[in-house]
């Protein structure tokens, strides 16, 4: 055996019993039974152990089962995969995987070994089945290769009731929008269009691409920086010549030489400015400084005087108010010993009258003092303003004399302007030198080597080459399927037609070799035609997987080959003799395919029983008639409490 098969399917009850179905590797195993005996749930069981998101069991069965398991066998290796049944949800993440030369089947769930969670189980099973872990290769997205898991295997394992005579889809899962998004991108891998060698090459291709991009960026940056440096240095060189920092040399073309000359200019010192009337100018400058100090002092005195005037004004306002009260003094008589207010003769001392008189006299004197001080303050401020005006005039006169001295010195003026131009130019040169980046050189030989190697790998493993491999696989599968179809019942109009498999869609067409007409899959018609085409195609796929040593297990589970031949509304009635002959042709085809393909096993879940066919009788392991007691799950198992 060179491909994975199933040897047992196991169900565990809620009370630690088990039910083991023996499946023959490298052969056909048939399970016949009436409707509602549970045989269809075998596909659900296998799929659940292959990490599906749920298991669709009837509530009657689900209440009785605590765990399901399957044993995979290949050569001397066995893998027991078990998964718990949740009574509260559609699935459980709790799984068990045990791998060895001989793995015994535990009697109860409690004896299962190798507890593992479902995500880890996916990775472990994928590794054991030989599926490439694409994450190890860090493939560029342009390669358009999706990560592959064991879930991408299942389209090639089941011909269930939704597929076997379908006029719309050719593989299990393609009618599910979510599943098809995973199935279609993974097809190139299973069609052998993507190999380990190619993945390694694509990984190297990604590294080379980064290397080429890096060297190309260095090359662009090198040329850009060099051009900018040459342009900037030439501009500064010409400017330095114009202002007299350098002498023009006609043969100066090397940028490095120009830059060195600009660097040497950083030590340049400006010429000393010579004034013809230097001594006299200094005297005027010193005099101007002295005048400015005197002017500032006068201004401070003036500000202080203004503050005093403000205080005087406030005080004058108060004394005026008090002075208005002095006229009251004329009304009162303070000298006749009577009251100054009512003139009543005072028997006691008139000390109070005297105090009032003294207060009036004091106010009168203060008012006289204020009146005498104000003219003096105003005169002082006026003198300060006059002195300030005179001092400003003297300063202006000195400034005029200084400017005249400078204007009279043409040499000094020219030297000053020339120095300023040179200093501005030197400032730009210094900024350029200080901020000049070292130009990173690129390796031209390395870039050439990377590019040549990239082209060579791309030529061998590029998109076009992958497309050629896919087309080659499509042709091989189509040729095998066409040969298979010649052994199966089909309408006379299609007997000479060829099957064309198109993986991109994916779909099937029938091609008339004489007329060149193409019949689309959806318009072929007849359940029997679809049954024959599906069988021809599925066994062609597995022959291809055998030839290419694909990681797809050598397993096909077929749910009711006889489906097209039973009356739709009379499922319990037997089929007519003509249809029995056609059905027998299908089973003979299946037996022959299994015999001629290495490592292939087929599990058939069937309603009909061909008692006259010896191979059929021999392959039938279980018979579950409607009126019998035997079922997939024993009826006496207790329900979950």
C-alpha cells in the first residue's frame, strides 16, 4: 500500500461501549441498508475526523454517541484519529491522535490517547499526509498559492448525494461559496503544478527580487546624489569665482577637484576694512555715545517730573475741595465767648471753638503752598524738554558727520560690500560641505548576477510554466476520464465524445471529436449521464494522484450509485431489469478501477443489493434492512443525560 486508506470507523457510546465498522483497505467495501439506518452518516463521521467545522448527525444518534474515530493505515503506519461529540454545539475542538506501527482501538473514550486541539490536529494530519506547509516558504503573493490544509483534501474523497448526479458541480464543496474559495486556489497544488522544488525556487526568487530592488535603489540613489552633488558644487564654484574667492580654470571638470577647492575655502578670512579718517571717526563715535548717555539721563528726569506733576494734580484737586470749605470761617465768630454756631453764651471754656479755628487756618496755609509749588514744577519740565531737543539736534549733527566720513571712504565701502558677498557665498559653501552625504556605491556585478539568476528561475518556474503544468495535468486527467467513460452507460450521442476537464472554473465539457461541438456540463442532461461522468472523472483524478504520488488519501466514498435508477417517489420498489444492468456496469467499473489502481479503496453506501453479482456480494460487509435490528448505531445505546 502506498496511499492512506481507512481500516476502521469507530463510534463510542455514552456508557463506554463502542461500535467498530471494518473497512477493507485496497478494496471495495459496501454497506447496504434501507433509508434511515444511518449509513449516510459515515461520510459525516470521516469528514468530522478530518477537522470539519461541524458534524450533521440526527438528534437520535447524537444523543447516543460521545465520540467518533477512524483509523488510517499506510504500509506499516497507523493513525487513530478521534473527536468528541458535543451535546451543546455542532462541534468540539477536543481531539485525540495516536500514531504508531500498531495502534490498538480503545474500548472506551477514557482510554483514548494523544489529546490535541483541532487546530493542532489539522497541522499534524497535514504533515503526516505529506501536505506541504506553505508558511515555511514565505512565498510572494504574486505566486497566487494559498496555504493548503487537510480540508482541501475532502473534495476528492466524497461522491455524496449532492455531487454524484449533480448537473452543476463536479467536486464536493464547490456549491459552498466559502469552501470553493479554498478549493479552487489549491487545485494547482493537487494538479502537481506546484512542487517543493518550485516553492524553494519561488522563495529564492523573492529574495533575489528584494536584492535586485535594493541594488537598483542604490544605483538610482547613487546617480541622483552624484548629479545633485555635481550641479550644486558647480553652482557654488561659479559663484565663488564671481565674488573673487577662486580663479576660473577652464579645464576644471572633475567634481572631486571642485569639491576639494570648495572645502579649502572654509579657512578664508575677510579683508580688514581700512577707513581713511579712522581717528576722527572714532572721536565722533565716542562723542555720540556720550551724547546718547546724556540724552537718556534727561529723558529719565523728564519721566520723573511728569510723575510728580501727576501727583501734584491729584493733590491740587483735593486742596481745592478743602479750600471751598474755608469760606465757612467768615460765618463763625470765635472771639466773644459765645458758641460760633448758635451764639449761645458758653459757661465753660471755648477750647473747641479754638480748635476749629486752627483747622481752618491750617487748610488755608496748605492751599497757599500748593499754589506756589505748581509754577516751579511746570518750569522744570519745560527746561528738560528744551534740553532734550537740543541734545537730539547735537546727536543728529554727529551722525551726519559720521555718515559723511564713511561715504567719503570709497575703499572702505567697497571692501565692506565685497566681504559681505564673499561671506554669504562661504556660508552656502559651508552648508553644502557640512551636509554633503557620502554617496553609497552599488555593486554593478551583484546586480547583474541577481538579475541573471532571477530571469533563469522565472523562466523555469514562472507563471507561464505553472500554467503549462496545469494544462498538462488537465489533458492527462481528461484523457483518463474519457477512457473511463467508454466503460460506463451514457446516451448514444455522447459515446464518442471526449471529456475536457477545466480546472480554472472548475468544470467539465464534452467535446465531439467528429463535429467539434462542445456540450456544457449543465446541459448534458440525464441523471445516468451525470453519474457516469462523475465516476469517470473521480477515478481519473485518483489515477492522476497515484501517478504523481499526491498526498490525497486513496479513498473514495460513494453515497448510493443506484440513485438515478430508483423511482423518486417509490424508493422501496425494486429497479427494473434494464436499469439493473446499467447499475451493474457501474459497479463492475468500480471493482476494476480499484483492482487496477495501486492503494485505492472505495466505500459504497448503497440502497440496492445486487445479489447476483459475486463481487458485489463479497464486497458487502454490512446489510441493514428496514425490518432488521442492525443499524449504524445500536438502538439499545442509552441517550445522553
